[in-house]
């Protein structure tokens, strides 16, 4: 009787373990199926969305610490926020800093390469070089196609969150990014500041362009006003992982073995 119970418990344990292997988040994912969400570097201070770039006033907002954040949607859109500071070995009082915002569409190629195609008119860069720019930072348009030779996502056991590892076009690993929000925090996935096109009827075009621009600005303003009302939530580590399954299996085996021995 107890031998049957023990064998049944063992089979259940093996079944649980096989399920755990299938659902093991510690196995790297190269497919891009788990790419969606907002990823941020270790500083955890730089995030995409209205907290980094205000498209109405075209304002780049400086975070408290340097870092990188990239967001992806499941339907092929992305947004990136970069804040980098470089020291000056000759004069420590003269560091340079750059803030970059871009968004657009992304594509995962069959060879595993990740391509980022920005909306050219929306990219912005703010460059600060206090010892050479007279205290006036340079604010310019910015457009740069991104190419990452490969990438993968995996559950980082040390930090307890998912990690995105990107490799630049030459194979150099970018600093790891960690999942901060899912669904992602992003600005609307449309052209935020479209440029007017030329036409014979200039007055008509200017009127229609102005109406469209007001409508767009109204939409973005509403999004910015709700910046702290997002339904995005912090992504916590799932309790169902390989370690939990292993401990559960060992507990079941110990209980069944004890019942068999003392029967």
C-alpha cells in the first residue's frame, strides 16, 4: 500500500520537475518573445516615458543618475532614453553629459540581430560641455538606427529580476538592463512632432497642419498629465521557478519515504 503511495509521489515529483524545466526562466531566451516591457540599467534612475522627455515643450529632463532605459511593445514599437556622463581626465571640473531620446519601430531578424528604426523627426539630443559651450547646452535633432548583433533575456538569480543583455554591432556587450515595468512606460507610439510638407495651397496646408498639431498636442498633454497614474506595475520574480520546484519535490519525497519506513 505504502509502496504504491511512494511510487505515486515519485511520479508526481518527476512530473513537477519536468514542468519546472519547461517553465525555467533561468534559461536564456533569444527569440524576443519576452522582450516587451521597460528595461533600465543598474542605476534604476533612467526610465522611458514622459518622465524623461516632454514632447509638448520638447524638453529633455535630466535624471538624478546616468543610465540607460529601453522599452519594447509586443506589436513592434520601441523607445529609448540615454543619459551618459564622461569625465575629463585633464580637468575634473569639465565633464561632458549627453541626453538622447528616440522612439520608433524595432525588428528581430532571423539571425537574432535586433534592429531599431527611429522616427527621424522625433529624436532629440542635449549635449552639455560646460567648459567649452559657455554654459549653454546644445539641443539638436537626433536620428541613429540601432543595431545589436544579438541579445537575450534571462532571469537574474542574483537580483531576482529579468535581465536583458544586448550586444553591440561588433559583439561588445552593453551594460545589462533589468526589467522595471511590464507593460512598458512609453510615450504614444506615433510621430510626436511631425514636420509640415510643402504644397501649392500653402494656407490650406498650414491650417490643416495646425489643426492636426493641436490635436496631437492635446493627446500628448493628456498623457503627460497622467504620468503618475499609469497602470504599469513593478515586475516581481515569480514564485514558480526551478528552485521552488526542486524544494517541493524533495519535501514530497521525504514525506513519502518517512511514511513508507514507519508504516
